[in-house]
């Protein structure tokens, strides 16, 4: 930028000098132009003297004047010359580039004036005046060329000035940019200096802190060294004291061993005699255990046969009672004078009162709806039917449990999604509540709702956290049961039982590290006999082998098989806690695989359940059957209510009440 300044000043000075010279030339140009114009005018008015010879211009070309061209530039130099020419009598027509000169013999203004003057001599003026007109035309053409040349020179000068002005503007802008850069550089230098000072202050502060920390560490190191020295001295004193005590102890031990050797010799003799007695007692106990097991097997076989005989007799008695009632009702309906309006009550029309009174054995299949849904015999046109008319068509056998459950699932799938979610949530809460209540643990509705709700990830009350964790683990075990129930081809093994237990108690490790119980617990609820700890593994394996054996396949009754597995597992009681939950969950896996709903034993049946565990397997089977039937009846009632509400809503939508 600094280098451009001198050149710019020089160009400005040269431009100024050229402008001044042009003004001086313009001031001198009018006088020279005027004198030249006067000379040309006088030459045109006065003919040359006689005898003088004038040069004859060529035809078609104007004679060029001998006068020198004025050295002027621009329009200002051409204007005074034109004014002088007009004053000198030059023609007023503007001169144009390319206009041809006057031809020889053409009439001129001087010739016309000579013709008008009277009394003058009629000399041949036309020939003399012709060169003067051509000179004027040539002068005019020259002036036009000079004006054009001056115009072009002016344009060139204006362009040069514009370039110089643009160059000067750019130089100013560059100077301005340079100054702005210098200001920005100064500002950045100040900021850098400020940042450097701040860094120096921060470094000094950090150095002080490091020095302070170093001193603290040195003090701590010195303190630890003192403590280590004190500990070393104390250790040395303790070592010396221990050496002295050890010496005394060795002496005492030596004396004690001498006494022990004598006592051991005597004890060895006594131990030999005791072992002989124990072996004899063990042999007798083994024989008694064998006899006891034999008696238990015989007792179980006899109980099983007695239960079968009792059930057969019960079914036979019920069949005979139903046949008797049917025959009595038929005779009553066919008596003379009675129409077809006799009312026949069905056994299923009596309300179920199992929750309030002592439960009775369920009605065997085939007798539940012995009277059927058919109408009473007879009709309005047959008031006295014949014996043939009272014959009833064969009644439709009642639907089995798996068929009822399948139909319930179909009806449930047709309900709204909200109803399905509420049903599954209520089922899980009921399952967890009753299953835990049988173990003596009762949860509140708030605890169950907080743990089951999937939208609650963090328990708001910290006191509920352990309870919610137990409930969530129980729900996870239920989900595992549903998953295992959907795989009927996967056999039930010991690892499956361990997996269910580990879901309830994940802190026990994995399948390889989980342990059976090591002692016989004094349970406050279960009072039946438990398996010895060293026989648990074999007993559990025995239950699993029975489930996969031929005897279980011959039963062909899923409820009896599931109840038997549950009963046998609880008689083993493999785990220190929650063995009852594990046994009931395994039972429900078998029920779900058979297409049955889960058997949830009600908490109000707890005492009856405990009594049955002492050896009454048929009672367990009956309780499981009743729990399944109760659950089917409950969900059917809910589905009926839901369908009734849907029908009412559809009816209200199709038939709105009339407006007032």
C-alpha cells in the first residue's frame, strides 16, 4: 500500500498539468481561428488581380488550405473557431465527415451576388469563385475532423482520468483495508497478551496448589512412616511374646499329648465296641426301614384301590339316584290329569356354595347334566302322552375341561385388547396372591399393583422395594411356566425344576451351583414328613423318572398326573424355602401342556391343603380339579358380562333414545 502512494501522486500531478495546458490552448484558439476565418472570407469576396495566376484545383476535390492546423484538443478549442468563421461570412451549414467538395462550375454565393448587382461588369466570376467555395468546404471538413479528433482525444482523456480515479479509489480502499488489518492485528495481539497473562496466572495458581498438595502428601507420608515404625515395634514385641507363649505351649502340648495318647488308646477300644453296636443297630434300622417302606407301599396301594372302589361306588350310587329321580319325574309327569308344565330341576341349577361350606366331591362326568337342556316331555296338544312319548333323546355329553378352556380362549381373543390386558393382570395378581398366601406370605393390593404395573420401573416407596422384587420374581417364574407350557415336547427334567427355583431366587447361582437343603426345617405350616438331605437328589430324580415312565402315561388324566408330581415334590421338599411354590409351578406347567388352565388353589383352602399333604393324594387331586373348574366358571362369567355390555352398547348405538 505504501508503494502505491507515490505512483498515485505522480499520476495526479501529470493529470493536473495536462488539464492546465488544455485550458491555455483553448484560450488561444479563438483568436487564431477568427483571423484565419477572416482571411478566408476576404479571399472569397475579392477576386484576384488581373494577370495573377491562381492554382486550379482538380475536379471533384477541394483545395486544402495552406494555413496550419491549430493544436487544440476537445470541444472547447473547436467552438471559438466556428464562431469566427461565422463572423467572417462562412456558410452556416454544419460540416460533416465525408461530405464531397463543391464541383467545378457550380454556382456560388459570390456569383449570385454579382448577378444581382446592377451596373457591374459581367466578368466570369463563377470560375474565380469556385476555388474559394472549395476552400471553405475543405476548411469546414477539416474543422469537422478536428472536432472529431478533439472529441476522441477528450474521450481518451476522460477514460484515462476514470482509470486514474479508479486506481486512486482502489489505492484508498487498499490503504483502508491495510489500516483495518493493522487494527485487527493489534486487537488480536492484545487478546493474545491478555490470554498469555491469564495462562501465566493460572499456571502460577496450579503451581501453588501442586506445592500445597506435595506438602500435604509429604506430611501424610511422614505420618504413615511413623505409624509403620510404631506398628513394626508393636509387631516385634508381639512376636517376642508369641515366641515365649509358643515355647510354653509346646511344653504344655507335649504333656497333653502324652495324656491324649493314653486316653486315645482307651477311646480306641471303646470306639471299636461302639462301632460293632452301631453296625448292628444300622442293620436293624435298615431292616425296619425296608419293612416300613413295604408297609407304606401296601398302604398306598390299598388306599388307591379303596379310593377307586369308593369313586366307583359313588358314581354307581349317583347314577342310580339320577336314574331313580328321572324315573320318578317321568312317572309324575305321565300321571293322568297333568300336562307338560311340570318343572324339572337340573343339578347345575343349584348355586355353587363351595366357598362358604365344606366342599363335596365333584359330580362325575356324564351325571353333571343328566337332565340335559331338553324340554319336558309332552306339549299343548298332547296332554296325556303315551309311554313312548316320554322317551328322552340322548343328552349331549358335557364339554371336557380342555374344550371349555379352548372355547374360553377363543372368546377371550374376540374381546377388546383392554379387557384382555385387565384379565391377564388380574389373573397374575390372583395367582401370586393365593400361591404366596399358601406359604404364609400375604401381599396387599397396593404391593401387587405396584410390582405388576409395567409403567412403574422405580418403586416410589423404598420400603416396598424388597416386596416388589419378590413379586416381580414370582411373576417372572409364572412367565417361565407359560413358556415351558407352550413346549409340550420338551420333557420335564431336574434342570427344569432348578431353573424355576433360580427364577424365584437368582441369588442362589446357576444350574451347577444351586444347592438342595442341608437340614430338616421346622416349618410352621407343613407338618408332613420330609426326605433326608442326603436323599433329596435321588428322590427328585425318582419323581422325574416316574413322570417320564410308563405308569404316568397309563393314567391319561393330566390333573391326576400334575397333582401326583406336585404331591411327590412337596414330600421331598428339596429346597430350604419356596419348595411349595416350585412344586405348584411344575404342576401348572403340566396342566398348561395338556391344554388346561392353571390350577390356583385358593388361600381359604390352606388348612385343607396342609392336611392333604400328610398323605391324602386324592384330596389334592380333588382340590386341583375344583380350582380349575372355579377358574373356568369365573372367566366364563366375566366373558358373559363383557358380551352383555357389548350387546347393550351396540343396541344403544343402533337405537338411540328419542329426543324430547
